[in-house]
């Protein structure tokens, strides 16, 4: 229902802009057509990480940061960017929809960090396409056999946005065990990705395995995931 409403709103906006040229000159229209934002993200490589993996994760980090920043701007303008418990997965996939170009990228041998800066154009349409893609992937995953879920096949192609979104869908549905099994397999592909271990902490928390959740949060924080660091500070030592 939310998906249909969002699509209708987007189509209505496009019709209004086409019908009223004066509106097309407004600041609001610029936001709808596409907001430019420059974001930078650094990924710290670990043992066994290939240069391709390091770059893919750094690029996803910069794209995801652009999505989060633009979502805040659109939401503050009254546009429908609240996806409830589907937000993590949709925002992941929105990162794949952005139009962008790389401003700068470099690898520091001193701290094994790959840093990338992008100039991205983010529009409401990117979120709509991500929402549609998310629904399609969810429908596809519903057809998975028990064997496919217990022994998931992780594609070799580097696609952090799609790979992570699947974990978030399992978590959103409270399929905690499947989420952990899938993330265990995904870890072989991205062994030093803090965001992955943060997702794993959500799975363990859902299973009420507090110690393992804290261990995953700690590892995610050590690997640079700031959300995990914040959650770790809030953990009650007596728990």
C-alpha cells in the first residue's frame, strides 16, 4: 500500500511539474529532480581483502551516506521517505540507483584505508525504484527452498547494497536464524565489513543471545561502524 502511494505521489509531482513550468523553477523541484551532494567514506582493509572488495565497500559507504543525507532533506520537506521497518533494506538498494561520479579516491598504505569521495545526484525517484526492487527481491526470496536458506549461495559479484539488503529483510521478518546463517556465509565475502557485523548483532539480539550480540557490536565498532559504537556505549554492563 505504501509503495502504491509513493509511486502515485511521484507521478503526480511529475505531472504537475510538466503542466506548470513556473513550478519547475522552484527550489522544491530541484530537490525532486535531483539533489547534488558530496560524500566521503573510508574503508579500512583487513587481511585477505582484495583491492576490488575494498573499493566496492568504500564506494557503497559513500553512496549510502549520500542516500541518508538526501533522505533527511526530502523528509524535512514533507516528502514520503519513511519506510518504517523496511528502511534499512530500501536505503541499501537506493545506493545502487544513484547517479554519481568519483571526485577522488586513494589508498593509504599507512593505515590500509581506501578513501573515496563522490558527487552524487539523489532524487525521489531513486527511493521509489529501490522500493520496487526491494519488493521484487523479497518475492524472489519467498520462493527459496529450505535447503537454499540453510545453505545460502552468495553470488561472487561484489554488490554490497544487494547483499546487505537481504540480511535486513530476514531481520525485519524476525527470521533471526536465517539471518545469522546468511551473514556467516556473507562474512566469507566481506570478512572485515563493520556494517555486516552490526547486522549480525541485530540477529543475535533477536535470538536473545546477548553475549554474542555484544561481541558482534564490539567487532563492528572496532571495524569502524559508528552505529555499533554508539549502541555498545549504551549497553548496561549488568545485562
